[in-house]
């Protein structure tokens, strides 16, 4: 990887470019930099989620995700480099299976709401989807491995499940969407 930061205000980006991990300079408006920024924002939102009261084991999962997102950002910053391993995607699959098994099946849509932890997990879910779209868009212009896209896709699913898990802290529940059409059809039964 490129040099470690020893100085933050270098002024080298004043011209609208930034350095990648391979020491090349690209526009701050490039698809690659956009994808890196989305992953960085996602990691920051997970940091906020970690400030909340969380069910047992969730903090450990989230800290590992932060490390993997840092790997993903590093991989995006060095074209052609691999940092995010397939095992990281498998770990998300395992976490999904574990936490989803604790939840009742959904019978209707839920709102991105509830307690603070659940609401922040929903923010993480939507930012993960945005990061995934940015990586997919980058992949239309440049060659990328499948793992970054798969990781973000799985992560957004996990954040949805974790939001539901968090809503059950202290006996809570999901916040269900009040569909007028659904209400009408149920009243006619």
C-alpha cells in the first residue's frame, strides 16, 4: 500500500485531485473516489451505531465489519489489488443466518424506525446500498473483483436484520407500515 499518513493537510488536493494507494493521482470526482467515499461514510455510520446499546455479540460483528470495510476501501484505492477476502463475505452470510434465525418471519413491510440503534442500523443499510451502487457503477468502467460488490450487498441485508434485532432490545418490535390498501383489503374479509 501507499505511504501511511504522517501529515493530514498536504494541500496536494487543492487542485481537485487525490492520490490513490498506488501513488497515481485522479480527480476527486472519479467513480473510484466516489466509491471509496461511500464506503468510508458507511464505516463512519457503523461507528455511530457502535455508540448505542446493542444486543450481545452485535458489537463484535460490527467491529469486524469496520475492519473489512477498511480493507474494501484499501482495495478500491489500489486498482487491481486484493484486500477483501471471500471469507469476509462468508462471515456476513454466517451472521445473517445467526441473527435472522432469532426473528419472526415478516408478514408486512416495516419502516426504517424504532429505537435509536435500529434506526441507525437502517441508516447503515441504506448507505451500504448506496456504496454498492457506487461500486457497481465503477465496475462498469473498470475491472473489479466480485467480492467488494458481494460484500456490500450482503452487508445491507445484514444491517436490515440487525435493525430488526435491535428493535427487540427491552421487548420492542418492528415499526410496521400502515398500508391503506392492505387495511382496506383486511376490512373486506
